[in-house]
């Protein structure tokens, strides 16, 4: 029975992968043409040579890093070293299809690529012996098995790419996703410490809705998310970050002497800006109406950060998350918690996928740095 190891040739830009099973310190299969073929499988991965040629029929493995990544993904012993149907090229394209949401989108309208992708999915289905896609309407969707394969493959392709970047002395990258206001008022103040903790890492901040961030964490297309703790799904891991409450922020010149004792009477005199629509706005207006708080909301903004800009102008008050206080000078702008929004407070956490941490251990260090006080 053969012992298979994996060698990968990585092409820059498109990063196409081709998988070749090899013998580990054993003679190669004595089949026509195979020895000549394997003698050519000698590549350098950045500055590290991980395969070395010993004679016309034997290869030895020098770098174990790549083998550990690949053997975890392809952890089986195969009878036929040239068994068809499975290749990193097929798996890479399968991930593209999963991320794009269909063959047509992944192919970008190219009929040739559509035909290639369709054939490669069928070959993967044959190899694994399981259905990876089902037709829905005019398109296809992945089955549960297909989604599992995409996640498994993506994690290890990421690990191999990180290995390549390390070998070439290139910086790694970490993507962090959250809502716009959280990025502005929680993540940005922490970035200096994050960069200091991981000086060789480059960061990407992605603004999106909680539902999409959770989906990307599950699919391993996002490294870290800052989300509500009640949005975390298995198998994601999380650790508490902070509580988000809501307050009135008002320039002192608009309402001198405003405080928590007289806010109910004085708030009607302040032109307000806040976020439009959504459950927050519904809760704000319902609570104010029930308790008889007259709100003069003159500016409805698509984000809390826009409303904060209006508060900074000095001409508006704003009903904003308490985390916005990092933008305001307390000598000019007063913050007063709104009591009927107390139950609307939200707990934020830092979330990540443990499967991704297995292949990108520096993500754990990034989460720990985010937890440190800015």
C-alpha cells in the first residue's frame, strides 16, 4: 500500500493549485512515463526547497510544514498514486463557486469556464462519492456536504498561502469585520496596539451587517468579527468585548445646564440627529412615545457615524451609542444616558472560527490584542 505525500505548485496571481501524490522515501511506481513525470516535480516554495531529487526513482521530503497542512486535508492512504478526480485545482475552483454563489457567477459569464467548473464538480462528486450540489431554479446551491468541503478546503488553502508568504518573507493579512460605528469607535482606537502586537501583519477592515459577518466567519472568508454575542453560532468561538448603551450627546451651547434630572423636559428644545429605520429607531420612538418624551428628530441618517458628525458641528444633538464618546470633547459636549433605552443595550464580542485559527495561529494573538484596553 502506498504512502502518499503532497507537492503543490503555486502560481502567483491566480494561485492555481495542482496536487500530485508522491512516494515518501520509497521507490516510485514502475509504470510507463511516471518516473519521468515525477523527476520534474522539483519546486522551490519561496526561499525553501521542500522536495529534493535523490535518483531517477526516488524523492525525499525536506520541508514538513506543507506536508502537515496537506496531510490534514487529504489524510488518507491511496492505492493508486495517480487516482483521478481530486486536485487542488478542482478544490480551488470549487471554493470559488461556493464564494460566488454559483457556477455562472464564478465563471464571470465565460462559457469555457462554466463547462470546466461543471465537469470538475462532477469529478469531485465521483471522487468523494457524495452529492455536492443540487439544482435550484436556473442555478445551483451547495449541499451540506458541499458546504463542508468548501470550508475544509478553504482553511487549508489559506494555510498553504500563508506558508508561501512566510517563505517569501511577505507580511500576512488579517481581515476584521463589523458594523461601521463599531469599526469607527471601537476598532480604530485599538489599531495602534494591534499593529504593535503584530508588526508584520497587514489589516483589512470590512463594514457589513451582522448576518453577513457571521456567514463569512463560518465560511472562513473573514478572520475576525466584532458582533453581538447573541449572534454567535457554532462552531464559532468568542470572548466578551464591551457593552453598548445609548445616550443623548448634546453641545452645551444648545442647552446649557442639561443634565440627567431635567433631560425629559429639555430634550424637546434640542434638534436631534440619529439613525433611520431598523429596530433601534422603532424602540427609540416607541419608548419616547410611551413615556411622553417629545423628540425633535430633524435629521435621520443612514449611520450613527453620520449623526455624530452633525453633533460635532455644534448645531445638533444626537441619540447615539455610548461608544461614540471617543469622538467628543466632554468640555463641549455632554453625554446623558437615555433611561428607556437601557434594556436595548447590546453586548459585543470578538468572534472567530477555531478551524481557521488552526492554520493561522496569529489570529488568536490578534483577538487577544483587541481585548486589551485602548
